[in-house]
C-alpha cells in the first residue's frame, strides 16, 4: 500500500475511550510498546527511556515536533568565546516539591551524568562539556573542550533533576533506589510521579504549577505492553485510550475499522546494519562451523555484497506493508549533514554472489545476526527479512531477534559481529549520529561512544572533529556531508529502511501532532471537545 494515500495530514484528531463522569474523563491511559529502564533520566539514551522521562523532567533545550530546537528550561543561548556558551535560564520554574529551579540544578545535572549513565550511555549529551560556571542564579557558562558548535543540540536530552532531591542518589549504587522509589524523582515536568512498576505501569498526576501551564489530564497511566497484538486488543477493549507502534499488518486492518483512527508519521529512526571490523570477531564462521582464517567483514568486497543482497523495496512493501522508506544513509533526507550525493542503494543478488567469490568465499560463510524484537516497529521482521536475503546469496544467517533488555547490554559488551538496530538523529544534525557511531572510539575527544564495530576512517575522524569546532553553519554542514559520504562508501554501517510510525485510538475524541522522534507525550495530547 502506497504511503501517499496513508498520510493525508500530520495533525489529526484521533480517538480515545473516555468513560462517563468528569474525573474519569481527565484520566489518560496510554498503551506503549516500551518503557523506561529506570526513572533516573540520566541512566539510558534509549528513546523509550527518554519518552517516559519527559513526563517528569524537562530538558535544558527543547526539541519540537519537527526536531527543531526551541527554548526549554533555557530561554536563550549564545557563544561568548571559542570555548564558552552562555545559557540564560527560565525564571519562576518550580520543581514538584515546590522548590525553585536555578543554575545549581543545571550544574548538578551535567556533572551527575557521567557517574550514573548505564550501558546505553547518556554521556554523549555532555561529551563537549569541560566545566560549568554559575554566573548568577539564572545564567550559566558552559566551558567546552574546544569549540563546540553543536552544543545546544546535545542539550535536547539534558534532563534537569533537582540538586537537593538527588544529591544523595547520584552514584551507581544509590541512583536506582532514589529515583525508582520516588524521593529523587523530582522534576519540573508536567506530571509528578505516583508509582512505577518495572515493565508495568507508570502512574503520574498533573503538576498544576507547570511552567507551560496545566495539562489536560489530571492523571496519566503509561502502561507498558510490548506485544503489538495485545496493545491493540487493549485499545479495542477500552483498557487504554491511545497506543503507539501499531504494526503494519494491524494498520492495514484498521483502515477498514471506522471505530478507530490511525495516523502514520515519518520517523527519525533508520534501521542500520552494523558489521564488526575487529580481527577476531566472535560470531562469524565457515559453514561447517570451523574458524575462518580472517574476519570476512573487514573485506570491502564482502561488505558491498552484503549491501547488494538487501532488497529494500521488498523490505518496505512486503515486510513493513508500506510503512517505511528505503534508506541510503544514516539520517533522513534533509537533515543537517545528510548528503544529496549518495545514490539509492542497489539490489543485485547475482553481483553479490560474484563479489563474495572474488573475495574468496565462493560458498559463502555463516553469521549470527542480532537485533531487537520489541523496541521499534518491525524490528524483528526486518531482521528476519535480512536473514533470508543474505541466505539467498550464500551467507547462512542465524537470526536472533531478542528483547532490548538483553540486546543492548550484550551489544555494549561487544558480543556481536553482525547486528541491526534503529538509530534516530534526535538532534536533527549529523554530529549526533556520525560523532557517536562513525568516529573511532576516542575517549580523549569524547567521540565514538556508540561505535561498537571498531570502525575507523582517519578522514572521517578529521572531518567530524573539524565540524565540531566550526561555528559557521554552511561550512559545518559541508564537512558533515563529506563525512557521511565517506562513511556510506565504507559500508561498515549499512542503512536499510527509514521507519514510519503509527498511533491508534478511538475515532474523533483526541487531538495530537505526531512527532518525528516518535514520542507519545501526554501533555501534548488533548481531548477533543
């Protein structure tokens, strides 16, 4: 089914099931595919974790529906010299306990992140920060480790916690107890924590003194329901009011169901295949199970063969039932640093076989392919599709579509050779994606934090480091575009598809604007009068 007729408008009215009575009508129950890993907003960089955190905590810089940056807890920012950014803070903001937000909380939150960040690290958001100076209660100077042109973009995921409430809960040993149990979970966001059950319900109540104004809902219940069919069944049974991540199969069926509105929107997430470049990679072998003489993924011919084996049109039209677009690079088109020079990816199984033979693998080899099954729409199905496509060109593929709670810790331990997961350019510009994935892992320059395939291209490193220091936007864009071209030519990261996301609810009861980052945020969902 073609997407043109599926996406008629990005701002639509969709339905919720609202019980009779004033109190019930002010409760919003959301069925979501994934939930937070903890209630400490600094623990994880996963989108589902940040989405939950945005209900309780605010960020210093806000990312709008289209991922353009806007004032958040900071009202303005500007560079005042090559290594200093000045942020002016919003006055009159209250924490949930009634205390005032000020510069002490910003400094504390920035300095806290490296101490409590988990395997899916949030240190990427403060990697350029060398020091924080408090000028007055509502002015901070951020000192950076060299010119940092994109610093405000990094701060769209800089969640601000209360320095007073979290001071005793800011070590790996104490953070979970303080935030998951409640005493440290004090934010400035639209809702206050009532209770949280891991893998279950996050219950929130409205914070009437929220600086943006009171939300529409007195109570919000965020129910984690990982199974797509169960989530839809809960909606139809009236157990939840709105759901995210409707599967492509269910979306087609909902087109014929007048009682439910479904809305599709483009997603920021690109599914990327990642190929380990270490000399000794753990999950690649000969088809008879014996160890290969070398890692075949290091051979450019093999990587090109793997790329050519992927039929992206089939992946979109058949596997995703039209809910996606073929991807040719690691960011959506039009994002800051994406390149118009990169051609569409070709599919040529015959040439893929020829290249494997030319590389010395006429009979192919065997790989274990890993991916998540419960994080993003179609992740497990895309993985299965890749396995079939690789097998057709002679690469025997054992597909392992597993829970994100298992997948990401193992990925961080470098246990995989070939793996796929979604990456969203949540800041809207390339330093976030390329700096995290394509730069070689380098603690000195604090780049490459998510480079878990030992990818290293000295020219890419040079371009990214230069771009990070270039304040002129046009010059910076050109550097990032060049880095993107080179990274895509290397094919260590192979983009597969850009996802599209579907929400559903009862017809005609609710208005909201789908977000590019796929967040489902209760504050921005309104009952339709």
